[in-house]
C-alpha cells in the first residue's frame, strides 16, 4: 500500500492512553483495516480478507458500491447541503420514507429517522409510553437493543451492562432459545412454553398493563437465536392483550438480510406496532429509523422530537441508494441462495466437527454454536476465539456473540458470491480441524 500507516502497536497504545477503556478489539493481533470493496477488506499491510461479518452486520449492498460512491461524489461536487436538520425542507428524507413504507406491513407507516439503532429503539420506547401512558417495557433475556440508557435497560446480557445501570420500568421474559430451551423441551414437542412465559412475566411483574414489549426476530448479540414463527404470533397477541405495543427490533434482521422480505417481521406475520432498523440499512452510514402505526405516532402530535443530524442528506441518500441496489441487484434472493448454501455446508460440517453444537439463523445471518461436548453442551468459549483467529489468518473475518462468546456469527454483505461461500466453508472447516488438533 502506498500510504504509510501508523503501526498497530502505536495505535493500540494511543487508544489505551486516549480512549475510555470500554473499547474492545477483535483478535489477539488486531487488524488495522484501511480499504474495502464489495465483499472484501484490506489491512494496512495490503492483506485481503473476505468480510464474513460485514462490519458488524452493517454492510448489505457491499463496501464502496459504485452507485453509492457516484451519488455521494455528485452531491459533494455540487455542494449539496450536508446538514439542515428536519427544521428545513429537503426532499431526501421524504423520498426515503416513501421507499421504506413500501416495505413495511400495512399500517406501519409513520417514519422517524435517527442516527443509530439505539436511538431508533429509544424513540420506539418513548412513543409507546406516550401512546399508552404506561411505563413498563418488556424484553427478552439474551436480547440486545443498543448502548443508550433506555436501550441498555432492556439488555439481556450481564456482560454488557454497567454497574448501577438504572433498570426501572422494565421486565424480562426467558429467551426462546430452542438449542438450550429454558423449559427443557425439544422444538418438535414443545407447546411454546417460552411464549407463555411472556404472559406469566407480565402477570407477575407488572400491574397488568405494559407500554411495549421489544423483541428481535433473530436475537443477534445473543448468538443468532432463531425462535419459530409461531412464537412471535402468540407473543404479539399476549402483548396486545395487556395493552402494550409490539416493537420488532430489526436492526440486524432488516434490509432483506434474512433472504425473505425487506422486513422479516412481514414474513413472520407479526402484528407489530413499531419496527426499528439501522445497520445494513445504511450500508455503513450512521442512520436508523423507527416506523410505527398511527396509533403509536399520532399521540406524539404537539410534542417535539429533535435529533440534530437525523434525516440529513448524505446518510439518507446512502440508505436510499442501498435500498435501490438491494432491489435492482436482487440481493435478497442472493441472501437466500447463499444463506442456504452456507447452512447446508455447516450442517454437513457438523457431522465431522465435534465442536459444532448447533447451526441456526436465516439467510445471511447464521450462527454456529461451539460446544466442548455435544451432550453436555459446555460452552467452548476459548475455542470460538481460536477458530476466529485461525480464519483471520487464512483471510476470512467472522464475528462472535452469545452470552458466553461461544457462537461464531456470519453476516457477510448480501452481494456475496458462490466462490466466496465456498471459500468460507473450506476455511471454517480447516480452522475447526486445526483448533481441534491444538
Ligand atoms: C438488535 C439490535 N438493536 C439495536 C442495536 C443498537 O444499534 P446501534 O449500535 O446502531 O445503536 C443493535 C446493535 O448491535 C442490535 O443488534
């Protein structure tokens, strides 16, 4: 590479000196990523990697897509205003809102832009509380909804919470985790005890009315936990019976990543009152959105929700171009085909790799849970970090999640090719074998 980059050791020591100590680096020998194109990224020494986690589940159309580059270039060249705030008229957020409501379930059509997924969920909580006059928001253990205060109060991971984090006005139900069912059931013989637990939670920990319940269709940070469709339909009815709004957090599942519709909520037939999304929606730009029904949105009239940068032209155009590319390049169909190819490959691999306890997910949102023993299901935390490092050394970047850090997370850009998938399968298989030997 022609540029002289600051060495990694210097960056690490300066980060230690200047950053608050909450940052975390993937890998024993962290990477300095400097360039990206399509499904690939490069480090400062010119080594190339297949991006199997898409930033953090945030690249959909592909890194530096030519159509997005051209649009942003043209805007800069012609001095398009960078910041206006919503206090002035601009056509960009209006066009994006129109495109978005084409994709939502009927009736979910009032759009509030934000800069991130956390802010989108904050807006969803505020609107639900305002509409119902109730304070309690329910959540699922092992869920994650963002790093801001109200979102963190809904976090189902002790590892992510801070000491003295206010936790008022929330309640949580057990996670619908089929691989580790908290009720000791098997998926083919259960009666959705996990959905009944939502009702029991409301009955036993609230006064009988709630403002909302927030649920991810696939639990991302939790390790891509993938509950059955019937779970969501049953829970939505329960939430509504207790006066609450159903918030479907599609920050990770949105933008067609599941290989189904743009919003997975639609495929699951969830009667949602609010859908939030971010991440892949902006293909790397900081933008989020909460989309709600009139019943949730209309009571906000007369209130002022101000968010300085939300709806500004550049991130909005990046999101709009991303939506166009996803449609024109049939990336949702690709996510389905490539996701199936990956899952088939992992299921075959599972027969010969003792570390693989479970393979789950949908489309290009795939989790591989690593266990030391398939019967006891003991968390293979160190092994997961090791496999990630081995894959990195072979030119493949993966993510990880789960409360115990024992789930490999695979969420590449939606434009991934068959050759990329086959490289991924081969690399992961080899890395498992090497890890097992070590
Ligand atoms: C399901 C879910 N919701 C919300 C968020 C928060 O989004 P952001 O980090 O953009 O604030 C995340 C981030 O990982 C997420 O996974």
